[in-house]
C-alpha cells in the first residue's frame, strides 16, 4: 500500500511539473533584483508599438526582487522596465527569459541584462551611447567612429529587432540616424528593405516603411528648386494637422499657433496610468499662464471615444483625439508618450520637454 502511495505521489509531482512547464511555454519572463528597493517600490513593464509606449503590467518589488510573466510575443518587440523617469530598454522574442539586475539610485546606468544575445547587444549599445551623451561628446571624432562601427554592426543583421531599435533611437529630440544625412539615410533604408523582405507581416515593418516614405518626401522637397528661405520657413514652422475637439469643432493646429500665443502641444493617452499626473501639471501651468498668452493643444491617442470624452470633459484647454496617432504621430515623430513640444509666439517649435516636472520652467522662458 505504501509503495502504491509513493508511486502516486511521484506521478502527481511529475504531472504538476509538466503543467508548470506547459504554462511557462507560452509566456516570456522578465525577472531580476533592484538593490536598495524595498517592498513598496513599483516597477512598470511597457512595450513599444509603432513609436508609442503602452503599459503592459506593474509590480512591486519584494525585498528588491521582481518578476513579470506575460504572453509570448508573436514578433520580436522592444520593452522597457520603468522606475520613475528612468527606463531600461530590452527586446523580447517569443518566450525569452530576461534577467535584469540594477540598483535603485542608478537604475538606468548600473544595470546588467542576461538571457538573450539581442538584449545584451542592446544594453551595450545604450550604455556606450549614454557615455557620449553624458560627456557631451556627440560631435567628437570618437563618437563618429563609434557610430560608424554601430552602422557596420547593423549591416551584419539588418532584420534584427536591435537594428529596428537603433535606427529609431532619438537623443533628446534629434534622431541618432538623421534622415537628412546621406550615409544615415542609406542605413535607415537598408533596415527598411530588410524588414520588408524578411518580416513582411511584422507590425513594425509597416511603421518603418511609412516613416521612411515620409522622410523620403521631405528629402525630395528639400532638394527641389524651391527658394532656400522657403525651405527654412517650412522646417522651422509648425506642421499643420486638423482634429475634432471634444465639442465637435475642427481645430487646426497651425491656426491655434497663429495668434501670438505660447502653445504646449501634448501627445498622450487619457487611458494610461500617468494621465492624471500629466493633466494636473498641465492644469497648474495653464491656470498660472493662460491670462499671459498660453494655450494648450492636447492630442490623445485613445481608441475608446466614450471613455476619452469622459476623461477630458472638465479639461479647460483644447483637447482632440487622434485614434492610434494615425494623423499626427508621424508628422511630429512621436516616439513615446507622453510627449510635449513648446511653440513660441512666432509659431516656431523651440523645444521638447523630456522631463515633465520641468514644464513650467520651460514655459516661463517663452511667456
């Protein structure tokens, strides 16, 4: 009887192990440790979709340890682990198991990633770029040499998710690979062609192709026989778009910027967890400076119109909805949300606010 019982226990353990194994088979995992984090530190897992960031899940650390388990990705994609304003970027392909170790004070600096070759390559790229940015050496010969070596690495595997990430990388509001530079544009085109050939059904392919076409049109327009001053005016002035506001009125962005006001252009999603905080900061600045000539044009990428209408009902500035950013995202290179541009009284884009907590300080310069 005892022998039969033992066999049943062993069988049950094997079945349970198999079930656990099967349940993990359709998921990817992101685990690790954040030194200095307690039991109340919140981390966010976000994913990129055609230039916009979306929340996947959040988790509290347990004595510094964290764990995310999500459904396997159909195509390789870029994710990021976020704490406060810091983020660690990495790719996920299907059922990858990624381990990230860092510390709370230097979250996006002193980190290590293990689990996939692509993740380690991306980590190396981001850390090397960060050193140049921190040292202010983006115009140095060392940076040019590093960028040339990075280009050669891309050519070695143009269809990889790392190549996609790098050609879409921005330093502040400037692209690392500038479409106005002939060498850079060739690299961008090579990645686009590789994705079109080897990943035709990947959602990122369509985004790459459409973005490339837009950049190609701009290059052709710039090289046409138009007068130089006309070209300069086109580049410094705002690019127009028209969206329906919450009251059902069509609002031209260029027209809003033509009245001698300082304008905040904000791309966001009201359904995201950060939205109440962003709207509070916008409201603080708007209440303080609206009488001095400040306007806000807020574009939301929410799909659900009813929910969006409920969220923006009491907002006092111009609010409009652009489903999935179909009209505005490519025009203004919206690579993540929230994103904020400042337009001066002359209707010129004068900067992008990367740190939302510095919004008022930036606005005051132009008010």
